[in-house]
C-alpha cells in the first residue's frame, strides 16, 4: 500500500533517505528493532534515575517499534510529580509495558545505575545539571546525584542515550560515541571536564511565574516535558500557543502526544499533560502574529520560549516586549538531522528580522534519494520536502534552552548562541 508522505512518521523519512529505500520499506524497518532499558535498586531512591528512565521509556517507544524491554525491580515508589503510587503506574500511563521477548543478545541496552559490561551497553549518568554516557571499555564517570528537583541533566543524558541506541541500530551518522562523554548545562566551557564539581549548578532554583510558549511541535513539547519534571514549590503558569492539530505523522517526535489524541489541538494536548503534574496553563489556538504581543491581557507573560518551524513567524518576535526571549531550532535535512541551534534573543544585538531574512528561504531539496525515487515513478518529487524530526534531538535542544532560561533566572552565566550536533559532542559552538 502506498504511503502519503504527509502522514509518515518523520523518523521513517530519515531511514528512507539514509538507506535509499521506499517509505514503505523504511516503515517496516522501524517496526523491527528493539531496545532494552535496565535499572537496579538505585532507581527506588533516585529522582534523577526515575526522570531519566521515564524519559527514555517515552522516547524509545516512539523510535523502537519492535519493543522496549524494561528490566527493573518490583515495587518502585514514585518520586515524580505524577499522582501515582508506583513508578510502574507512571510508566504505564504513557505506554503499556511491553511483554515481548528479546530478539537477540546484541540489541542496544541502556543502563541506569550499573556499568556497561559489553559493547552493546551504555550507562546513563546524570545529576542536576550534568548528563552523559559511560561507554563500554572506556573511563567510568561517577556523578554525585544530589538533590531531587532538577530534571535538566537527566533529560540531556536521556537524549544522548536514545540517540546512541538509535544510531547503533540504524547507522544514520558516523558513530562518534567511542568513549564516555557528557556535558554540563551550568558551565558550558568545561568540555572534557564537564563532570567536575564546577559543572554542577544550584539545587534550589527560581522559575518565571508566567511563561509564553509558542510552537508546540517536537521542540515545544520537549520544553514542557523538562519544565513539568522540575520540582518547584512556586506556582507558575504557561501560555500555550499553536494553531495546529495533531497528525499521525507527529507521534514519533512529539513526546506529549499519543494516538488517541489525533486531530486534537496541540495546545489542548499540552494543557492536559501539564494539568497532570499540577501546572496551570492558558490556551491560544491561533498563529503567532505581531499583535498578540501587544495584547494587554497577556502583558504579565514576560518570558517567551519559541519552537517555531519557519522564518516568517520568527521575524514577528518583538524582543523589546519580553524580559527573556529564547529561540530553538532543529534541521530537517538528513545530514544535519541531529543538530540544534539556540539563540538568546534577549542578549543578541540583532533583531529577529535581521537574523532571519526572507532570502534565507529556498526551494532546497531536503531528501535527494526520496526526491529522485518519486520522480522516477512519475510522481512529484517536491512533495517529499518534509523535514525530519526526532524526539531525542528535540529533547537535546530543549535541555539546552531550558537550562539557559533557568540560568538567567538564577544568577548563572547565560550564553548568547549554541550550535551543535549530537554526533559531535566535543565540537559544540558556544558564545
């Protein structure tokens, strides 16, 4: 049966382009592979490990359609904000626990609280502000997982872990993860010393009381995921703005969205999720335009987080209107599918209209293999120009952006710009 590319999981597009195969064959390929998540008794008392395990579980179920196998102890108490007694109940609130058997011994295994003993294993390590992976036959990094309220390091490490497992399975990019690695979200200059004590930030943090989140796709939903897992005693409210409805093609990358919600407003989907963790929200189901920012009823929303997917909308941002204005963007082309760009528009000396100019838009062919394949069959190749998006890249970017928001609110040293690919951990550009 022929597949409509506009209804295809964005991860399937990546597999089709990489392997020069049809969308149908790529979809079948995605359905075959598995991943193992394995934790120890430490998860019973570790907020960070529970955040990381849940995050990996949520994302893995979207990109490992052959099954997510969970090896964990019984009777794990819930340490997160969801109103469930046990951690198992929290997991099952997202996806049913999979009872499938493991197909082979070589499938990727992500470990929580135990060191890797084979080449197909990697240990996720995290603290409040630091996140990384211990790779087999490399240095073992230990982090002091102190505190039980900041989700940043756990979410960053989860993004790395699923990317490692995904790339090990599908070979989308050259494998750069040959040694243990990580990153400090508090001190971006540490590089190889990311796991030192200087890389850990404050345990007690302040958040903005009013946050305006525009664009609720794979980036916007990842922003909300990280914020929702923060344990803060203060009350805050989030304004959710997006005109779009959930499509079946969004399920692979947008981590607050599920099949039962197809055709529902993305803003309402996000509001329902936030309600489950006790976060108040306001919904705006419309496109972002200049006049929205002059609405007197919204003047208290002085922090803007954007996950927009086009230049035209970004050009409309009025940076003078907000105390904090942060923008994130991913890339829809295969060669850069694991990249993220962050801009702190508050600290930038350039206006959005100067940063994003009309002549930057082009008719570039995003997926040359797919384009050619469709053209050869008598179809219209330009219809394949649909951007790739993945949940782990969205979460990686969200970890950068939300950490910068918190740094600005808590006497940190914020950056103006970040650009980097998940596959090249030691070559991020930060200024």
